[in-house]
């Protein structure tokens, strides 16, 4: 088996492989080189811009493609810092080559490349959490999915108004400003580039029937936006939100007021929020089917470069800790790291053979240092060995705001 990045003439085959593997039809009749030229001439999306970041497994002839995935660069926010992350997508294997180790080989190659190129994190949306745990990924971001009966929603006393994004004015600057607030608040939020707003710059609500509204206060300051499509269900017509972002309480209320205005011909309003956005007191009725809330998992993360992440992490107060990490795919991470920090910032991260205060695999390290769990929840991680007190751990591993809104 041969593992490598693809060549320009193999772009189309990766698309065909995905189409076959997931039984989703494709009618692209362009040649492989025509597709390559299209990507070079229109680098307006990450898909086009980073076409070469696709890893594939081939038979020994180096021509017969068996498996592939993409690993696109995605800059993200982490503990107040800019970090580099790869977004893994398009993971696929032709049925006749499954269980041959193609994807495993691609991960072995890609993870080593990521480390050598200085990436701190990698992220993916799994078809199976158990499968991707084998490669060091762990459940990361959680969100709350709300289903609200529009008839029971209040009308809040806010004085702003909503504007529809249309081809004549997509409100790109407004949406970018609102997104920036969440981007600078939540770990794992993607630092969007121009290409990440294609969904907005190409908006056409009349044709596509997908609607983006921006709420602005009386001073025309943008404070929230939502994007939704209508869905006809057995319960009635539903407003299904794909984006629901706001900067403050007024922004939230303004968007809810907009949703309420659809109550004459819609039954439910469905949207997701970060788990730290506590809106329960803002909704007067939760019984009689008025509101429902479910906790959803949205992706898995992996630390690629342990030392770099420890240097950028935000600590609580001052102190020191020795962390032993095991990583079957990136040898450089198999170390005991001695971290000394003061006023929340690491001033020394060294490697030694001292007795560790905590020993854990790369999966558990990833979810703890990103901030997915409370300190007390470490006791439920069966593969973690703790040789110190919770007060020491609490300065390093604690619950942080985590959210991601981009898919790849």
C-alpha cells in the first residue's frame, strides 16, 4: 500500500470515490485537469484553495486509489490565542477496499505531517466516535438544540429591527462583526476568511428559499443574525436554523422576536446554542410542548502538538504540573511535560523523566486541555492516572467555553 498526497490529475477520482462510497450521485462531466484548472482559477473556497491537502491510499501500483480524506487548514481561537488546526473531511474508502487499513495509513501520514508543519489541533465530524478515538480524537464541542413552539414565545421589548440579506446587500460586514464576538470567546471557533462567507455573499433567498436576517439596535449596530429554511413536518411547518449567533441579550431577543413574527404559519423554531448560553429563564413556558432542549455532540478534536498547546493554554493562577502523555501516532508527544505558569501564562514548558502528576492518553489530554470537562469529571476517565490533588489539576484542566459553527 502507498500513502501520499494526491496529484492534480487525481482530484476528480477523490470526488468519484466519495460519491461511490456514500452512494451519492455526481454528474460532473469535467475532466480531472479541467477540475484542477477550475480550482486554480477560483481559489474562493477552502475546498479549492487547499485541493492539494488530500491524502490517499493506493494499491502497490500507485494508481488504484482505495481511500482518501482531506485535511484543510483552519485557523482557530484557543485560550485567547491564534492556533492552526486541520479540518478532516471527505473520509471515504471504496467498499471493496474496506478494512484494508487505507484510512489508518492516511492518518499515520497526515498526523506526522501536521506535527512537522506546526499545527496545534485537528478536528472532524465523526460517523463513529469509537472509530476516530483510535486515532486520538475525542468528543469536544457540545451544543444545546432548542425546539420552541412559536405560539408560546414572548415578544420582547427591544427597539431594533431585522434586515434581510439579499444579493443587493448581503450585510457581509455586519455578519463578520457578529461572528468575531463568538470567534474571540469560544475555543475551537474558526477564524473565518473571506472564503468562509460564500454562503452569504452568494445568498439568493428568492431562488434558494434560505433566509438570513440581521438584527440591529436603534443605533444600527449589528447584534445578531440567523439563517433558516422552512421544513414541512408531520407536526407542521418548521423554521430550521443553520445559524443563530448574537452578541448580547438584546441580539438574542431581537432574533426571537423575528421568529415570533412567523407564528401565524409556522409551528416550531429550531436552533442551537453553546452550552454556556443559559436562556431558560427568558422563556416563560416550558410545559405543554412549548419548549424542548437536547444536548448534542458536534465533533471531535485532537491535539497535534502537545508542547505548543501547553505553551498557549490559559492557566488559573500560578503553579506547576507534570503531565505524561501517550500518543501512538506522534512520537514527539510521548513525553512527560513539566509546565510552570504564573498569572495564567506558562513561562516554562520542558520535558523530563520526573514522576507525573497526571498520566493520560492523547484523547483524554485533548478534551481536558481544550476545556471540554469540569475538573471533577477527571475521576470518571478510566484511563487517566492521577498522582496529585484536584486543586492542582483545577489550575490546568477546567471547563472552558467551547463552540464551533463551521462544517467541513
